[in-house]
């Protein structure tokens, strides 16, 4: 689905950290930086990789904050 981020509150970051939870227990600590190469799960390809080129955060019209990774 094509979309555009046009809000004025767009913020760029060099890195992002978050926890992956499984049944409310921490399964993994994730630390991603601009320039990192990550593996991407796809249905058609066995091994796919992407280079993180930007990490941004924007506020949607409903006042929720979203992080977006561009590769």
C-alpha cells in the first residue's frame, strides 16, 4: 500500500532499542543502528538481507507514535 509521511514532527535517529516479548517475558533485546545489515524473513526467499538506511519516528493523526525503518 503506497503511503507518505507528511507530518512536521518527523524525527531521525541513529539507533533504536526494544525488547521482543513472548508471554510477557523478554525473549530478545534488539539493538538496531543505521548502517546495520539485518536478515529479513520472506515467504519466497530463504535468506534475504537489508541495509538499514534510516530510522525515523512520526506521530500519526491519532496521536500515536510510530517508528519506521527504511532499507
